[in-house]
C-alpha cells in the first residue's frame, strides 16, 4: 500500500543529468581519463566527491592528486554545472513529470526528494516545484550515498512513512539499489535498470495507472 513517493531529481524530474555529464566530461578530459558512455552511466546518482574518485580511478590516477587538488577539481566541475543550469526554467521539467506530480498531489500522496545533489533546492526553485514536496533530504547529512539505502530511508522519514509504504523513482542503477535496500518499491526510468521492480523507458510513460498495471501484471 503506497502512501508516498520519493523522487530522485536529476534525470527523473529535471533534465539535468546531461549537464552533470557535460561538466564531468570536461573534468575527465582535463585529468586524462577517457570519457565513455559506461563511465557516464556509472556516475549517475553518485555524489560529487565520489564521482570525482570514479573518474580519477577510471584513468588510473587515484593516487595522483592531493585532497586540496581534488577539492579544486570538484569546485571547477560544480562551477561549470552551475553555469549550465543558470537558465533552467519549468520548461526543463522532464516530459510528463509535472502531470504526474499533479496527479499525486490531487490524490494526496506524500512526496519527498532523495537527490544526492547539493544543488537540488536551487533547481526545484527554478522549476517552481519546491512546494510539491513534504521535504528534501539534505545529502550533506548522509553517512553514505547511493547505493547505500540511507537517503531513501530518510526520504521516507521526511514523509512520516514506513519504507514499505514508499515508492522511489530513479534513473540510476545506484539509486535503484538504494531503493531496494531500503525496502521500498523501486521504479526505474531508463534502459539499464534491470533491478527495478517497475520499469519505464521514459518519464512520459509514468502514471499511477501504468504503475498499478505493472504491479498487477
Ligand atoms: C545527482 C546526480 C549526480 C551528481 C550528484 C551530486 O545524484 O545524478 O550526477 O554527481 O547528484 O550533485 P551535486 O550537484 O551535489 O554535485
Ligand atoms: Mg538521477
């Protein structure tokens, strides 16, 4: 019995996953790591510093940089990302998601945001969606990021719900693992999410009826 939905933000609500990719691609070029589709996919849902470590390790540069140099690289990436999202408006909400959020609101479901991004509050404001949510999990409070269950457990707490009554929406493999480990119903959006209990190819297909159909199916 689902009473609340915990939403990932980048690539689920906001068309921003491509901007994270674009900014990290630049970091990869700078340190000398070859940028591949697989690396791009593996970075989805992963926190800023963990993403940087993945990029450095992919090129074999895990030991090459000091902590201070890593901080600089991460700051440069974020500055680039902030530049890319500066002009974000409600038009950058992914297809069908505004309609889905309205449907959930109308039917009095609880809503929360479970994004690893420290930029999530800013983006929600730009998309004019802040008021839809009971709350946003602050990723700075987490002991471990996705795929650890902590962020989705906290997203349930924010809504005052038990994880068994929560569904989580994700476009990343790390995020689906997090939802499943939290004991919530996982809804995957994208093509490479085999572990998701419910699957959609694109955001446009997501609706309460479509979710119920797959659950019964
Ligand atoms: C989301 C994105 C990741 C990003 C992470 C941290 O999970 O999917 O690509 O690295 O947030 O974002 P931030 O805005 O804090 O650097
Ligand atoms: Mg995402």
